[in-house]
C-alpha cells in the first residue's frame, strides 16, 4: 500500500545527506601536528588552534583542491595561513564547514573560534557537567570545538594548553603527559599536555574542574610503572575503589591474553554525571558516565559491580583496539567496537562466571540485535550508508560484531586467533584500518579462505539454520542435515549462504558424551566436541559407529549468531538440561522447555481457554535445586524464565498481553509448586548479618537467594519476608535492597509505597540511586505505572537534561516494560512521542536512542500498528526535528 501523505511529508523535511561507504576517498590534506589552546571562561571559551598542514601525496584531487574543514556551532574569529591573516574573500563559512580556497602544499594554519560550552545541552563537543568542563568527541563532536578535518583517518600529535580560573578549576586535564604549567594574573592558571601518540580528533579529551582523586599504580609486564588516577566528583572517592581494582585487573588481563601493555606513563579515568553514553576511550583520559565508574556495596548491586568492571575493561582495551589501531572511516566502526566488545566479554567470562556471562550476552543479542536485524533499520555489521553516524552505534555493530570476532576465534582456534591478533597489532599499529584488513590477518595466519566468512560483515539479517536428523540402526550412522536461509532486509532482497561454525557434541540417552567420527573430519582420532563448518544452503554430516540414537548438543556456547531449529523431544531436552557437558547448552535446553510451555500458554490465552501448567518443568527444576550445578550463579539462570522480550521474538505477531499473562501465570505456578523449596533455598542462603563481599561465589548466592525471594513474593503471604530483607539491607547492601524492592514494587500493597518512600528518603542525595528509584517505578507491573511515570517527570529528582534520568525513567518504561508501554489505547506511545520531541530540541543523540521502541511498529497487531505509526508521523510533522530522529523515523515508515 502506497502512502502518499507520507511521501509529501518526507519531501518537506530538511534534506539530509546520505554518506556511502563506496564514496570513501583518502583525505586531501594531512594534519601532522596540532596545537590547541583553550581559554575557559564562565560565559564562553576561546579555542585557538595551530595546525601543521600538508597536502596528502595520495590525494585523488588536484593541487588546486581547497581545504574543507568541518565545524558546527562555532563563531569564527580569525584564520591565518603562515601567520598571514586571511580576509573573508579567501574563505567561506557555512553552518557546518570552513573552506579555504587557495592553500599551499605545506603550511601552518591558525584558527580562532569562540564557543559556548555552558549552553551546550547536546553533550557533544565541549560542555559543562555541573561545575566541570568536559568533552565528548566521538564521533563528530570535535567539530563543535574548532574547525577541523574531523575524520578518523587524519591522525595528528596533539599539544593542548588549557587556561582557567585556578580556584574553580584546579585540575586541568587532557591526553598524554603534562609538560608545563604556570600561573597568570587574575587568579588564572594554565597546564600544557602533550600526547606522544598520533590520534584522530575523536579521541581528544579535555576535563577541567575540582575533583576527588584516587591514586594507585600498576607495574606493567615490561617493568614500567604507570600512575593510575581516578577523578570523581567531590565526595565520591570511596565509591571509586572498585573501579581502581577493575583497572588493574583489565591491564593484567590484556597483558596475559593479548600481550598488550599500556603505553603512557599516566592513565586517567574521570567520572561525569552528564554523559550521553556509558563511557569513552579518549587516549590516556577515559571519561565515564558516573554509573559505569562508581560502585560500593551499599550503593551498587552485584550487576552494577560486574557492569562497571566490564565498561572499564572495554575502554581500557580500546587503547589497542581503537586507539593504537583506529578505524579508517565510520563504516569500519565494528573494527573497534565489535572487537572490543568481544574482548570485554572474554574478560568478564574469565573473571566472573564463564557461562553466566555468556548467557547474558546471548540474551542481550537475542532481545536487542535480532529484532534490529529483522526490522526496518536492519543493516550489516559494516553498514553501506548512513545519514547520521550516531545512529549506527547499534547492537548490530557492537554485539553482532563481537559475535563475528568470536566466530573467527572458534574457527581458527584460540592459538591461531592469538597469532592473528599479534600480527594485526604488528602490521597496523599507528594506522587507521578497515575490516577487510582485519580479516586479512586472520586469513594470512590460518591459511583458510575466508571469502564466504566476509558475508558476516556485509549481509544483514539473522540466518535461520534448520537441522534434521536420521539414525540408521543397521549402519550405525547418524545423519544431521543442515539447511540455512536468511530473510531479506532493506536493500538486500536475496542472501547468499553464510559460513556458520556449529560447535557440537553427541550424547547417549543417559547423557554421556559419545565420540565423534564423521566423513570429512579434519582429525583422525575421535573427539568429543567438534566445530562443523556449515557453508552450503543444504549440507549433510554423517556420524559413524553409533550404537544408539544420539541426542545432539548443537551450537554449543552459541557458536554463531543465528536462529536454529531442531525438533527435540521433551525428554531429550531434559537430558541435555541435566547432563550436557556444555553448560551453556544445559541452560539453553531448559529455556527451550520453558519456551514450549509458554508458547502453549500464550495460545491458550489467545483462545480464551483456561491456563494450565504440567509438572514437567517443576520436576526438573526441583531436581536442579536439590542437586543442580554447584555454581549457584548458573543455577539461578537455569531457574529463570525467558523474558517477555525474548518471547516476543518468537511470535509472528507480538501479543504483549498474551505474553505477559502466560509468563506471569507460569512464574506463579512454579512459585506454588516449589513453594517450600524456594523458602528452604532462601533461608539457607540469607544471612542479614553477612557483610557484602564481591566474590563470584557470593554473587551466585545472592542471585539464587533473590531469585527464590522473587518466586516467594509472587504469593501474597510473603510480603513480610521481602520487607524484612529490604529493611535490613537498605543502608548496607544494595543487591539485597533492590532484590526485595523489585518484588515489592509490583504489589498492590501499602508496603510498596512505604518501601519506595523510605528508599528515596535514605538515598535522595545519591543521583545514581535516585536513578534506580525512577527505573523501578517505571518498570512496575502495576496498572497505574504510566500515570506514575508521567508524575515522576515532574518530580524534582527528574531532569530531562540529564541522560541518566531519561534512560532510567523513560527508557525503563518504554524499553523494558513491554506490557505497560504498549497500553491498548496507545497512551504509552503518546507519552514517548512527547518526550522524544522535547529531548530532540536540545539533545538529538539521546532523543534518537529513545525513539527506538516505536520503530518496530510492524511487529504488532493492526490496532497497535496504527497507534504507533500515528505517533511516528506526528514526530515527522514537527517543524524542528533533528536529522538523527528524522533518519530513524523516516526509515521505519518506509515501504518494505
Ligand atoms: N566509543 C564508545 C563510546 C561512544 C559510543 C562514543 C557512541 C560515541 C558514540 C565506547 O567505547 C563504548 O562503546 N561505550 C559503551 C559501553 C561499552 C562497555 C559497550 C557505551 O557508552 O554504552
Ligand atoms: Zn567501545
């Protein structure tokens, strides 16, 4: 159906320029050295730059080509070439550029601009966060500081001088090492920083203000001592010890696992309250959102502790995968983000609980990346075009990109993968590279032909692998037939078959592993686990010498980011759940069983039939609770139901009410059926006196305990249990506080409000805890949640200008609370549209992130489709819309 109204509307919008990968050209000019001079003031800041420019010998344009610099929101005061001031006839300034018409081969360029960080609410470029100055330059924020060749393949050495009031800004930081400083008249002082490593503008950082400092040091593998400094807002020093431990852990891990050593004498981490993202890897001066840096037992949950550690590791690992080797252009973003996510995931697997870490990453991929890959914004890991690059920091580039790196390790084996990484660092250190160059080192080391594998970078969509089995008792053979397809995605109507590594094993009916022998096996002696290379649209593998009909354990550890269908019997899944040697597949088998029950319940609900749950799952769970894995962290994952968002992915049309009803019903049934066991488990693990310790063992205990509490509190008689835990933990242990409050939060019981009020009164001075308070209320299952969320937008603790507040309140509601966000009359959609439009007036990056829940409108039934679409069209009709939001909304409304 053509929509003419929409087409006319699109024609009125500001024209946006699409950038294509195929148009990449090397830069016309190179900036060898950059000297920056900041004069920070209370109303405005003067930025002077002095740049050694030379024409790129490899430029594809002629010697007369002008120098075109990017710049936004800048007031140009002066331009000079080789100390000669230019007159306005020599250049042209537009909203987003400065063009110098005639320039020599080599020259010194001087520019002076004025900017207003105090008015910068987009939090991109130089801005204020409370009493501090701070920067965020990735991807295109540097052009909001001064005119520049703001592209990742222009690498320069930076010298930065910062001048400011000494009383207000005693600490002045930038990348590299401090080399000089001094005092000036009028209470001002200055510090000069020199970064010996060449870098693109997006890795530049500046921080100024008064901070608490936590110091430590690290001795690297070659014996150098690195000063570690964590700067946090006044009063937060005690909450930064965990971060310091994490830094040292990450540094050690990268030395041991990748042979990578830190390269500067100082490594600085700064925490900021106003920050669009989680954190940023600026060379030598990483900047963190306070929520990814601060953690102490009474203020942060176990999950926060783990998250902080993983973000710190991530930004630290970027020093090699991102900074020393950066991307040639933004289409190559996954070369730093996908690879670095893979590295931080491996770190978390190694330093916490391997399988639990993997389960969480796979869950995240399934509920975030799979829908993206099936929706109107689907794109490949290396996109081919974009309007706004900010919109391409996606789950596909990050999480699918990480899976692709992981598959390379699976295919090459850990040893060859490491050799290939060593070669990558050796060959490309100091350069801006492409994904192709990364794959090439993998190929060079392994001698494998990875031509087909490269499709993972260029082809969008989640492949579907259908597996069938045939056992021949007479021949003792077992044949697995693999058939792969991949659905069409925007701009890619047909797909080629992919190279899918399927890690697998075979079990006999009593759960023991069988030796694998098959035709074409690369090894002659039987093994217990193999990685099959599935490369054809249809492919058979015949296993030999099998006396019994085996149970296949397929896609172990989720060895490829695909959907897989195999028609397991329920008993086969039960066997895998109880005995597979692959812990991930044990969990997966349990989820499959629960999924089956839930899908039956969903159908029953839709057909208005009574809901009923057989004893199968509770029997299995009971035995797992009595004699399951020692690892309680893993056990708690095995006893959790698939999320509503996961279930949504399985339905052709998302039915939020049926999903919610089915899942709530099943949880309640499991609560009743295993009631005494939950109580026993809870009591065995709960010790209100025990001090918090951050160990994997104790995290597992708290997880299982709080899971037991969750089931117990689904039953009305257990309110006191939760209230008691809440009260005892409130000022001591945030994991247990939230564990209890999360349950109370769903109740229509006076205890809920009492606890929420007490929580707020106790912690209202701690912004990150107030964020939790907002997020909890936004994710409540209660019917009044939307009206409470609206009320909270007017609460003094809420602030639309602060991204953390927005993510906690509006994000939790729209992204996590499916049932309430998709209220049947569309009230949730109206609310989100209003928020997005307000946000978009000053912070397009955050607005574009918030609009996401509406873009997958096609997945819902006709009425909700209509209601969601209506809000999207209203957004497009707004007279002042950012390109960021416009790109997403327009693409989501485009005809398929
Ligand atoms: N380089 C990014 C930060 C970034 C993201 C800058 C988007 C500009 C646009 C950083 O390394 C990053 O990926 N941060 C993540 C956290 C990480 C642990 C996945 C973030 O900010 O969410
Ligand atoms: Zn990153």
